[in-house]
């Protein structure tokens, strides 16, 4: 579960504008797989 958090922080620091679309594109499938 902390991998999810680290990824979130990593993307958030990388770029705040693209973070929302990236999070939706990457985390949504991950949540569905879990």
C-alpha cells in the first residue's frame, strides 16, 4: 500500500499539472486490479 503513496508523491513532485491525469490513468487500473 505504501508503494501507492510513494508513486503519488513521486508524480506530484514531478509535475503538478499532469499529476491528476497521470494518477487517473495509472492508479485507476491498479485499484481495479486490487
